[in-house]
């Protein structure tokens, strides 16, 4: 039975009503592809064309409309469900091999995200600091990236799925990038560190990958007999179950980015002294 993926649409002066989508599991491949095409057209009607640079600014306007973002996110959730149903039926040896390769790459990039964050903290320890600095926060993330249409691969079975993968990737980049439960979210807070020596290990800095151990993160659409040999890493699990990237979308992502951000905090009152609670 299809999960309760009803979406909200604008209705009568800002009121909202819930619309129930059909039971996609009861549909055959032809009907699923028909529903997918209709759904993606409705999405693009709301967002505009993300790869037509003449209209790129209007495309970004929907990102600032919370109600519209909510509607689009729910529609993308239904798209995610349809594409995973199609993958469940299709699932070729080439797709399995590609997913296994991506899984290994994401695990390696996850470990690099943690290590890069730890290295940045060790560099911070020996860096000259301003006397007014109160705290430092480091955040490391691994994210899919969409900058140009080449960020999405064209594969031989694109026609089977019938999705506009390039435009949908641009929209997913906007709807998913700030969601919690991402692929690798590393946080390191200076004030909580017990060991502030440059020789501190990644684990001592709280920058070790404890999510990936001997267990597989295969859940939801990643539970498939043809994928049983893949020990699914947390990043792939997060992409396919926490976020709205379907397995066919993931197979086509050509750009991933490791981002480490340093936030320097200085607290001050009107007299330019530190607030009393910092003493």
C-alpha cells in the first residue's frame, strides 16, 4: 500500500486542501511512466525551467515561497516513489554495478569529509586568533551538486524511465540541500573539545565516521534481491531514504561536493565587553 503521500495545494484564498494521489503500486509500468510525466510537468509549471539561463532568476523565485516549496517537496516525494518502483522492476546488471561503484565512492568521500573537518580543526588550533574570538564551529558536509546540466549523466536507460533527470536534479538541489539527516554532517565545536592539541585524533575531535560499521544501511528502496551483495553505506542510505533522490537519480549524479565551513563567533555588549555569561 502506498504511504500517505497526499500533498497540499493552494486553495481558496490561501487555504489548503489535501489531495490524494493514486496507489502507484497497483499500476503497471506504462501507467507509472504516464503519471511520472504528468507529475514532472506540474512541478515545472510551478518552478519554471532551471536550465534555461534566460529564465533562471524566475526559477529561483519559488525557492523563497515556503508554501510553494512545501507543495513541490511533496510532489518530488511522489516522483521519488514512482521512480523507485520502476527501478524495482527494471534493475539491470549495469545499474547494479553502477550503484555498487557509487556506494564505494560515497563511503570514501564520507570518510574524507570527516577527516577534512578534523584537519581543519587541527589547523585552527595552531592558527593565530583574535583576542575577541569567543568560539569556533566547524561543519563538514557531503552533498550532491548541480551547477550545470553536465552535473547529471545521460545513461542508456534514460528512455526507459522517461524522467527529465537534468531539470529534476536542479530542483532537488534546491529542495534537499538544507534538510537534516544528510549524507555526512560533521559538527565540531571548539568549546566542547577536551583535547585542543594538534596531535588529537579524528575520533578525539568528534570527527570520525561512526555511522559506517559492519552493518549495511539497506532500507526502503535499497532492499532488493539484486542489491543484496552491496553493503550500503550511510550516505547512500540517506540520499535514497531521508531525501527525495530516487535510485535512478542517484545513478546519474555526476558531481558531489565536500564542504567544510568555519564559523568564528565574537559576543559583545553595548560597551564592547563580553556579556557576563561568557565570563
